[in-house]
C-alpha cells in the first residue's frame, strides 16, 4: 500500500521565533483538512544555500523567506519572477517537480489586497501616494502602487541616498523629499504608507508631523505590533481611513499556500484571530 507524501513547507529567517506565519499556515491546514506541516527554521546566512538545496530532498514543496535572506535568495534560485527582480527580493520559494527552485515576491500583492479590503473606496488614480521608508518593503509597495496606476509616489527616508536609489530604479513617477520635509508630502497625498519600523514595539516613535493629513485620506502602516500604531491612532482622530498592517501578512501568504498545498485559502476573521493568537 503506497501512502501519499505529506507536503512540508515553512519559513526561513534569522531570528524567526517572532514570525506569525506558522500559526497562520497551520490554521489554514487545519481549516481545510490538509495533511501538511509548516515549520519555522532559524538559518544562518552562511548555511542558507545548503539548507535550501537540501529541503526538496526532505519532502518540502516550498518555503517563505524573511529577514535577512530576502535579497540573497535571489542568487540561489534557478528561476526568478519579473516582479521579484523589480523589487530586488523574494519572499516565496516553490520547489518544482523538475528540481528547479522558483522564487517570487508576494509582498506587493499582499499590500494591495489588504488596502482594497481595508479601504474599499480607495482608487489608485485618485492621487499621489506618500511612502515613508526606502527598504525592501518600500520597494514592494512602490512597485505595486505604480503597477496599479498611482500617478506619483512621494518618497522620504531617514537616509536620503536610499530614497534616491529607489527613484533611480523606478523612474520619474517617484519624487524624493528630505526626511525633515516628510510631513510636507502629506498635504498632497491621497494615500500615506509607513514602511519603516518606526512605531513598532521596541523601536523609535514616528516623529513625522501629521498635521498635513486630511479627512478621508487613506493611511496604512505595515507595522502590526502594535496593531494600532500611533500613526494610525492619530490619523483616525483626524478623520482618515486607516488600514492596519496585519492584513498584508495574511494576504501575501495566500498565493504561496495555494501553490504549495493546492487550495486557495480565504482571509477572514478566523484567519486574523489565528494570526493574533
């Protein structure tokens, strides 16, 4: 009697104990009655390639990749999607049956889906988007917003040279502001996105002046610990539409789960509750 293989997936980072991905994917596996497992793995950068090449031999169908490996994984993968190349990082690997390692980036997809769900009245064409930060998350956000049709990205980062690099990569629809002028971007923005770690538990507070925010401006924060950051709290008090960062984590996981386990999961209240446990 031949029993079917039990598919394995997981998340690789260093550190990894804080990741909510295991409880999220395990919730979906249980909900849909799928015989599979999702495992967190703390892997040092020096061991990354050895581990990645070993996993398919152990029955793994794919893994999520998180900090600090998102950029390095691009050189290990055999195939890389256009959007991962544009963003310069990958967060999802699929181990194909032909032995190839396929790298993709679903962060931009997750960001947009969260935005559409949390602010259904938002339209890409309504006006510029102000983006705070110029790291890997900002690259995914900017790529997805430009692709969706946002007319202009107003960008500011504490280190200006990183913001200038993004303008160089993404072109004339990106306009850079010095960090001391970041508050000035908000006057013109239909959407405000914080991609920095400012406001996260254990990190510094967001010091950007928010008096330029207008009622009905959509404000979203990629930070989800705490779920309601000071930025979102203040924006809510000023009559803005606010979207927390947890939904991005949930929605970016949907395409990966579907590819690995053959079922497209739904992001609902039970999913959010599982991630917050």
